[in-house]
């Protein structure tokens, strides 16, 4: 299966796509430019600068969005007003990277060292009352966090481990019982991920030019080829939630290298996704 190119080069480092009717369709980030991008029906892209880094964007209940920025979180109101919630740390060598919302409306975002120093990252949780807690410490490159359709399992990538982890999930206990869902070869770098309505886990493999689908049992059952090697993340969208949108990066590439890198790709894989879980704050 091969994805088609949906846009021109819209990002230096595209990441964190999400489809939400309340946000007008597909949004993603140009992470290192600090911009949130919105794809319109006519194929044009609106760009909004939100900080030094725009790590990930997810919808809020009632409108607007929650955004991971370089050292913390920003709330976007329905009228577009931005409310920074303050820095979580002062170390300028560490930034936020990726995240998602749990079934109970809490937003998670994980950090990483700009130099990808081992163990320098932390997974944080922002609750609806705007309090912040630490969920995981000692991670290196926090990526892809999404829940199963029934909300009882969560899938997570710490990219340099070359594995997709799965947790149990309970509203009170949170993420528990971390274990390996899929073990990848050393060249397999799992990046952003999404989960379809059948429980399949779709993971972007950075550097491979592919997105893999793993069934709920962890078996590889679909491969999507993408016309750019630095595949970063994916999400389902469209009116029927039947189109898989895929972000890509041109970070560290020469200007004339990989002309499609930094574009948005899409494919209709024959399964549907789920509406995104929203931040309740």
C-alpha cells in the first residue's frame, strides 16, 4: 500500500497530526518552527506561531486546543486566545516532543533532550484543574501515545528503545504494567502512532519511509510506503475517519534532497479511526 502526497512541503519538521471537527479538520505542528498548521478543505494551510517549539496539539472539550510548547503547555481558547501555563523546567537543553489525551480528558506530553541524551526526558500529565504531574522519568525520546478503543490499554514509544510499549490503564491508577507490545530491529525507530477502531496500532517508522499496522495481538499486518524517509506520525481523519494522514520531516536534509519531505501524505487503508480524545480542562 502506498500513500499519496496530499500537500506541498508545508513543514520543516511536521508532527503530531490530529483530526477534530471542532477544530475545523486536520491540524498538525511544524515543531521546530513553533507553528500549529491547519489544513483547509481547499488544500491551503493556515499557520499560527505559538512559541519556540510547537510539540503537539490536541482539541479541548468545548472548543480550542491544548498545545505542548518548548517547556510546558499553552491553552488555546475557542476565540483563539492563547494562555501559557508557565514553564515546567528551566533547562534550555530539554524540550517537549509528543503526547495525547487519555479517556478521562487528561493531556500527556513527553520531553526530550535536544541532543537526545539518554534518560533526559520525562512524561508529564496535565489535569483538567491545570495541575501537572510526572508519569514517567528516564525516557530518551518520548513519542506516540494513544489508547485502545475500549480505553483499557495505552501504547507508547520511547524511540531509541526500538520497541512499542503497552500499558494497562485505569482512571485512578493511570498507566500501569508497562510491557513490550512490539520489538523492532535496531534500524526500526517507532515515532508517532495512532489506533484504529479495530484496535490496530499504526506507527510511523522514522527513517524508513513506512508506517506499520500491528494488530491487537502485535502481529504486523499492513505496511504503508511513504514518499519521504523521515515519517513522523499519523492519524485518521476525513468525514468518515477512513483516511490515514501522515506527517513527514526534512530536518537535516539538503534543500534539494527528497523533494516530498516535509509534505503531508494520506492513504485510505480500509479501516476507520476514532475521534480524538479531548482535553477536559
